[in-house]
C-alpha cells in the first residue's frame, strides 16, 4: 500500500497497514485526529516509501503525526507540532536552510533523518540547529528511542528551573533568552543548554563526558562539543566566559 498524494504533498491523515515490522510489539493505535499533548510530530519527508514506513511506526507507538513533503510546507506548519523530523533533501529548499530558519524562530526540537552521512554533514546539521542527527538507513527502534530521548531532554525542568545572572550576562530560563549588557544574544537550543549548565556553577570543571551526557545524551563526538563551545564564545564576543581545562573539559569563569 502506498500513501496517496494531493497537490500539497502527504497529508498525514491516511490509513496505514495494520501489520507490524519484524520484532516490533503491537500497541493500541489512537485516533490519528486526536492530538496528544507532547506527542505531536511534523514529519518532513518527500520520499514516499520512507514517509510511509516511519509514519506507520510512529502512529502505532502513540504519536500524532502530520506529514509534508516540501520545505515551504514545513515552515508553514511546524509551529503546531512538538517536534520536527526533517529530511534534508527536499524538492524546493535545502533542509539545512529549513532547519536554520526554524531554529532562528523557535526552540522546537528538530531531528534530522537523512541520507547525508559524512562527518561534515553531521556537523552542519547540528550547527544549523538540529537536536539529533540520524543517517538512513536507520533502525526504527533506535529512531523511536532517539525521539523519546530528545523530547525528554527538551522538556527537562532542570534546564529551565532558574534564571542566571553572571555580571553583564543574563540567561532567562523560561524564555531561553540570553542577554549580554542588555543586548540579546541568539543561541541555538543546544548552545543555550550547554551555556546554562556551565554558568549554573561557575568555577566547577565539567568533564567532556558529563557535558555530552547532559546535553546530547552522550551520543555525539568530542568535535560536536568543541564546535558548540567555539560558537558560544564567538557569539559572546570578547571576554573569557568559558575556560578550557586541558585534558578534562570546561568551566565557566568565576570573575
């Protein structure tokens, strides 16, 4: 069975096969039109087979899923979702541009699921604002686990529990805004999380492993962490806010 397409692409409201994939447990399906808080996903995928395969599994696991197959549609509809699952190779816009545009306007979690699998591709995806990056062909159980993990992390109360004031630097937890001398500094979601963790305990040395686990769930490389630290330093400008502790990790300056 294939999903039918209208003039605007996959609608996300089609019936799907009832059979499950090998090794997958069957769970009760909810009404696709019923939006469950915190479990409403926007799937941006123009490959029909890939969209159908992932859509069926997500719905069987209790997610409400809307689907679109162009970048312009994604930009029009992402605000109503709790997460965006984004293919980078879209027919109208490059997925990295879509990712950057969404991240500039919103803190909504974004998971890239794509054929682009080089290290540079991964770095560019993360720098564009993705919270996770999955290369096709991907195991559906792992994809589900990553979706659940990102949703848990982005809802984490520990990362939004308090505002932080460090001299001229201010981190507003609820709005996830950063102000430096009263001027807004635009950080990505991961950059904010990383800076918030470091600034919450000035002088404490955080190991690389500890930071990776808290911000990324421990699933990314040393280069990912270094790239984000460098980006934060560049955006904050002059001043030694984040100190590298050679062989260990990083700390936020005490003065």
